[in-house]
């Protein structure tokens, strides 16, 4: 069993419009944009990172806003809901705040004893705010959101798959422990890591359609390890178990490996090092366009292709 996973690192999704995406996360949800860079494989497309003050692993929501991208189709083999943690007692504020911003899909419920507010993102993304313990986290208070209501980071995520047992077996191998089941949803928790420690698996019918990625879909979900040595141990353990894992890839702000789960979800394992302050002062994170070194010589052309973003 792997012992190096520390919970979630980040979740990366896709969007149709960069400015709409930027506005939603910085103004409506009050997160900080901690990095403005580009897709490594498509430099004409932004890669935007949102989180707490420094982009702490376990708080980072990232997006590839492909212009005019068609919306994805919900189904099996996807991260169905991305869950943010908010302080206990704050859901009434969020219900009123999101309704005032015209956010759709608002629905309150209690799952595994936790109060939550489900809502839609601008591309039909499926999100939830889950009342949670603060656990040494501090919200970024953007968009007029107060400290006692602000998003603390991730609570976790919900996977939607046809074969919950196979994905549960993988999570167990990665260090998660099966906790409890409510209806078609089974919860897995990991100990000794960050506060983004929860994965729920929703069992879908065998005839459920397969998800089709597009705007509003999660592209991949990343799990955190402390450093590169831990990442190499994880990579070897996964390969010894039969998974096809990519070589280590330098993503400037972390190192990454990727593999596909039995249920079809793309997993990443990302290092907590070096962090988002490696090329920007903390006070100015996310302000300047940062390019991977191989694209720096083409900065002028890339800047012409990218739409201007609000601060």
C-alpha cells in the first residue's frame, strides 16, 4: 500500500471563456488567482490557477479555458462533483450570496452528516460547498467574502463510475480507508495529510452513458505528495501493480505523473514543491503572465492570442 499520498493537490477543469471563468472564481467564490500561465501543450490557451493566499496544495482549482468549447456531457468515468470546504454555519450566507449572483442549481442537503450546498459553475460544472472544520486553513477573502464564510480549500470530490469496487480498490492501495456508505455513495478518507482528504464514489448503473469531456468537465484530479522522492516511490508502486504511468513531468510549480484509473478518470500525482512563489512574490501572485521557458521566446505572439483578463 502507498503511504505517501497526502490528500488532494489540485483539480483541473475546462471552460469556454477565460474572463467568465476568472470572474466566477475570484468574485463569486472569492478565491485568489495565484497563477496566470498557459497550457503546456496549447500555449494559445490560458492555464489559470485559483486558491488561497499562496495556492496551498489542497486548495487549488485550475482551468483550461478553451474559447467557445462545447459543454461536456455528464456520465460515468468522471469527477462528478468538486467539493469546497467552508466554515460551519456559513451555508445560509452562501445560499443568499450565490442566488444574488444568479448562480443556478442551488440545492442544500446533508450527506454523511455534513451540510452542503450544491451549485452549478458557469459551464455547468458541478460543485458543492461543504461545511467543515477549519483545520488550520485560512480563507482568501476576495470578492467581499468574509473570513468566517470564505472557501478554505477543497473538502474533496465525488467520482461517478460504473464499477465502484475497482476504483475503491485503487484508492485503498493509494492509502485511503473505506469509511461508510449511503445509498449508492461510498466515502473514502485518508489520514495524516492535508484537509482535502475525502473522496466519495458514486456507483452508477452499468448502462449509464460514458462522460464526454468539454467545458464544465474535470480534465484530471491531482493527489499531493511532499516531494519528488515520494513521487518516485508512488510511481514505482503503481507501475509494479500494472498501471501505465507517465514519466515525471516538470510543470514549473510542481512535478507531475499521470495515469488512468479503471473507471476512466485521469489521476495525477503532484509534488507540494516548489510552489507558486518560485517566480512571483507572494504579494503579486497571479498578476503577470508567466510562460514555460520553452515559450518565452514567443511571448509577443502568445500575448496577442490570449484575451485580456481583469485583475
